[in-house]
C-alpha cells in the first residue's frame, strides 16, 4: 500500500483524478492517517512545511526503515543523526537506511 501526502488542495485533486489513484494499492491524502504504523519507508520529494515536518520526524524516529529524498536541497542531517546511513547518493537522489 502506498500513501501519497499532498498538502496543496489543487495538486491533491489532480492526484486523486489520475488513473493510478483508482487502484486499491495507492491513496492520496492531505494529512497523515491516524494509524500509520505500517509505514516502513517514506519518500520526501520537496521541502516540507514546519508543522508537518515535526510529524515526519516522529515517524522516522519510531518506525521508518528507509528514507528516499528526491530534493537534493532538502536538509537530511537530522535523519543521519537518527541512526541512518546513506546507501545511495547520486543525481539528486539520496537513499538512507536505518542502521541495526
């Protein structure tokens, strides 16, 4: 199951009207679900607003195993400080995995 989070109402409407959103395996929302215990990986495609970023910090600290960052300008040192290592960094894409 993939959950896409989009805070911009116009972009959310576009995402919900695309063919892929008709699948049972993908959903687009404008906020984190109440129960997000199944999230093991997240993809950050752009800078996040400060309020939402606090929730992402909690999620990463609790249960996320992998973080993929698509915005090379996104400051990810806080993820490294949360016991993650960089597995891949090339062409603006960064893949971090929690160290065991």
